[in-house]
């Protein structure tokens, strides 16, 4: 069956695990070729995602890159163009999470996280803006932490995720005349390696407890958030740009008794 993603090329940062990995496989199932930037310090093995992409019928290209470096991000797009001659979709999903109380946070703590979670998103969207043509689409990943709620001991992370929304809105307004759409998703509590990290996030016990407070009755899965990104990339969302779509099982509209 024909899919609009057939033979398209998608750059997906953060595709080594979590939502990005789930998205890479979903796009591959619809015939897309996936470019996976690989950070040398990432503990997740990208070969697992590459194998899943190829098993789904797609092709994957891994490129060593650090989104903190402009030259690395630019090299990812050059590699995509060298291999396939085009880039159709861009997803800025690379991010890090660190627990750090505000009163003990150093300038380095603040700046190091912003270099990935905000500046890395900007670098990715900027490169996409240079290479996408009419019909192209981009999605950045925000979070309910910053996008909706505050989060104690995570002020730098929340600041980035709030800023991503403003970045996307402005990029969408700028690129709409060129026929390029830019949107963001705001994931709620999603089970990923990042959220399962008890040191910097909720951990397994925290996620289980939080699931009981969500109207849907559980935390989300990576493939559920990925499916929303896939929708925003698709022509089904062709009149949607500059929008943030919350994916949270009803958490942010629910007030407990």
C-alpha cells in the first residue's frame, strides 16, 4: 500500500532510544529512510534501532554527531543529502535530563543542559530550514515540564522545554510562506529510558505512582507519542503549523478531588 512517507528522508535526533527510536521504526514501516545522529556518549546502542528500521522495510544511516556542535548538526544533513539527495522531515528529539536544585545549580550546569535541550533543537531546526523544500515538515519535542507545569529541581530543563514552544511558533510563522510546517509535541509522562532514570527523573516506582493519577489510568508508551509526531509530519496535518499538541492521557486537564 502506498504511503506518503515512501522513499522520503527523515532526520530524527534522539532516535537511539525512547520516542525517537519508536518514531524511526514507525516511519520505516511507511517506507521512509531514517538518518540517526549518534552521540558517542549515549549509552544506548543505535544498532538496535537500525536493525528495527531495516526489519520494518526502511533504510537507516547513522552519523556521529553532537547537537551541541553546529558543525556536527550540519554534517548530519550533508550526509543525508549525499546518501539520498534530499531531506523531507526533521524531528528535534535529542535531549538530556538532570536533577539539580536551583540553589546549587552552577552556570555550567545551566549552560550544559541548554546546549542540548534548547540550542541543539535550534541547530536542528535551523539546518532543516536550510534544506527542506515546500511540503517539508519539522517537529520539536517539548515536555509538560516547562510546556505546562513547573518541575522542582529541574528549572533548566523546564526553561528549555518552554522555550522550544516559542522557537517553534516563530519558525512556523517564518517558514509557512515556503510551505514548510513546524510543530511541537508536549509529552506527558511517557515510559522511556529517560523517565525510568530514578536519579534524574521519576524512575519505575515514580512512574507507577504517577500513572494512578492520570485519567487514562497509566503513563504513556513511546510508540503512542511517536504516532502523534508521525501525524504532525504527515499530509493529514497539512494545515497545522505552529501548534503544540499535548500527549498526556488527560493529565494536564485533570484536577484530583
